[in-house]
């Protein structure tokens, strides 16, 4: 080949390269499949077992005083005295006199009623004396009448024999008739005495009623604290005139507070199922409170936004009906001594109008199968079978409470539940289960925790 034609070297080089590549493909061996199995995947597992479980419910509500005193004037009068601390927000103990109206008009009415009553009582005693005297006189007149009739009978016998004149007989007859008239008059007088006594007694009762009314009116001029209270909305002052029915001030009891909490119905029904009393044929139409052991429900309220400020409470009753806006149940709780341990601003008193978080809990009467909520995917769980291979199984979920899922069916005690989800996770995949003791203990604690979450 002549070097004067160098362009012929390029196609010859390409043909030589293609030939060598084809020769290498022909002489190469096919790849062989490895017979070494993939190592088992290490996964964390816990043992499924029935656990002591605490049903829990959470809601919210506004606080209010268990008792509120709307102090209104039942009698008219001018304010002649008031307590120095009669002002909004002041705390006063039971038995403290707060305000006094002018009692003079009612004192006069009481004196008049007592004077009239004394007069009527005197007349009543006089009438009783008259009755006693009339009965004694009647006895005497009846004796005289007996003697007169005997004398008349004797004179008539003598007149028949001619020993007595007709004139004597007529005189004795007139004397006997007069005596009969005297006896009859006394008897009529005694018959009228009971009606006179009844009329007098009615007058006494009326006077006594007026005295009682005057006494009550006099008592109503003084306003005394019926219990330990906190004043609010004072609407009258010294020397002002109070009209009948006018509200003077309002006071809230500080001995006990109430909270009407809104609790999701499904959560409350679980609590009720754990506190229902045994059926009794005589229960009839007893209220719901009488069918439940409300004292078994543990209740705690905390100030919204300040969970460290909390009070122990007690479920008092279940309200009727559902809240029309949230469709949640009404549960009324009570807190004794809401002003105890007062230490502002760290611990304020439980005052009316506070927005509170409510937590209710009650132990389940039987153990429940509980798993971590994260171990449940689309109502399925991953298990390690007896041969340490991956098993995917559907389960029937009862409900979810915070980070826990309570299983109704589909799991058996003793089975090993995967806490991790391999990616990918084919059925029958080889596993190396590692028991997570810390997760097992945490699950036991969470099953008896005191906070709740809403059902998804």
C-alpha cells in the first residue's frame, strides 16, 4: 500500500475494530445467577398482649359558680348602711352583713300587728271567762228550774183537793215559765259562744299573719352572705332608694365551681360502658346519673393554654341532649374549693368564665389488645411468623386513642408485631426480629396514660 494514499488507513482501522469487538462477544460467557440467599432484614418487634387499659375522653368548657346569689329588694327602702367592701371582686365570708335598708316603716308595722294581736288575745281570754261563767250560771238556773217545777206540781195537787187557790197556782206557773226562759237564754248564749270564738280566732290568725309578714319584711331589710362569696355587679350605693324587685348586687359562691364540658359522644360512650351499674328491674325511668357509677370517673380540668394550672374535679351529672353546634355531649363537673391554694399569677383561682380543658378517664373492666398507632397501615399490620418471615394481615380496629390503636379482632396474644415497615415489604420476606423492650414498656405506660386524642 502506498503512503501516497493515506486516506485508505481510516476505513481499514474501523473494520479491524469491529472485527475484534465481534470476536470478544462470541468468546464471552453468559452471566451466571448467584445461589447465595439475601441476608434476613433486622426489624424491631413487640409481643401482642392484652393490657390493662384506661378509657379516656377530652373536651372543653366554661367555668361557672355552682351557686349564684342575685340579691334583689323584696321591700322598698333607702340604703342606710353598707359594708366597706361592698364592691366588685371583693371576697367576703359567710355570715357577713353586706347592706341594710331603712327598717323604720316595717318596725312600725310590726309594733301595730303585735298590739292588735295582744288586744285580740285579751278578748279571747275574756270570751273564755264568759263561757265559764255562763256554764256555772246555767247550772244554777237549771237547779232553780227544777225547784220551781217541783213547787208547781205540789200546788197543782193542792189545788185539785181545794187546799190551794187558783191564784197561787197561776203565780207559780208564771214563775216556772220565767225560770225556763232564763235557762233557755243561757243555753242560747252558750251555743253562740263557739262561733264568736271562731271569729275571734280568725282575727287572731290574721293579726299573727300580719305580724309574721312585718317580721319577714324587717328581715328583708338586711342582706347577709349565705356562704363564702365573691361580689360582682354592685348596682346600688349608700343613701340610694331601692324599689321592690330591683337587683342590688350579684355574688358567686366560692365554695364550689361547675364546668359544663363538651365531650365527643363516642369517647363519652366508652366511659359510660365502663361505669354502667348492673341492670335492675325496678330502675324504670331513673336518670342516667343513677344508672352510672360517676364516682369511678377520674376528672381533671386545666386552664386552656396553661396546662400546668389544673384542678381535680368530679363528674356531677350528664346533661340532657347534645350541643346543637358541635353535636357533643354535655358533662357537668364540679370543683370543690376553687379558690384554694391561690398563688397568683402562677396559680389563679378558678373563676367564672374561664375556658378550660377537661380530661376524663376510667379503667376498662377488661384488658384490651393495644398496639402503637404507627404500626397500623390501612387497617393492616405486619407480623413476624413462626419462621421469622413477613406476614401481612388485616385487622378490625375498635378505636384510636392518642398514639394507640385498640384492636377488636385479627390479632392474637403472643404474636410478634413489626414496629418498622421494610421498603419494599414482600410477603414471606426473611426477617431478623429484635424485641424492643423499651417500646414494650412504653406501650404499657401509654395504655394507662391520662391524655387523649381525637379519633381520626
